[in-house]
C-alpha cells in the first residue's frame, strides 16, 4: 500500500473514484485488456470491481499504477494550452469592450 499524506499522489482519492475515472476514460473492454482481471472482463461493474480490488493487493496496485500513468491523459486541456509557444496570443477586437 501507499504511504498516507499530501505528498502521496493518491492522497484523498478513493478507490471508487479511481475505478470510475478509468472506466469513463477507457471503458470496460479496454480496461480489461490493460489490467487483465475477471472483474473487468466478465460482467463488469464498479461494485464488483471494488470488492475484488479491496481484497487483492496485487490487482489494486496495478489499477493504481494505471491510474497514475493515465492522469495526464485524463486531464482536460485548457484552451490556452492548445496554442504553441511560437504563436502570439490572440488579440481581441479593439472596438469591442
């Protein structure tokens, strides 16, 4: 298990939040390919996955590692971040307040 505290990247994030975000991002089929465990591949549900992951440390560790690896992909990009560094910021129309 991971150490508790604010320096832990999983601090304050529940297992239910992790599984829900992974399912929303990847879907059950892809999640079952990435972490090949039956609770993701056969009649998957959040509830059954949580029961299994809470009892099985090695599977929980794999899911937590996948979540940490996937965090940059799951973050929504702001409109400002889509501009490249070489592009000047768009100027607003000087005639409009």
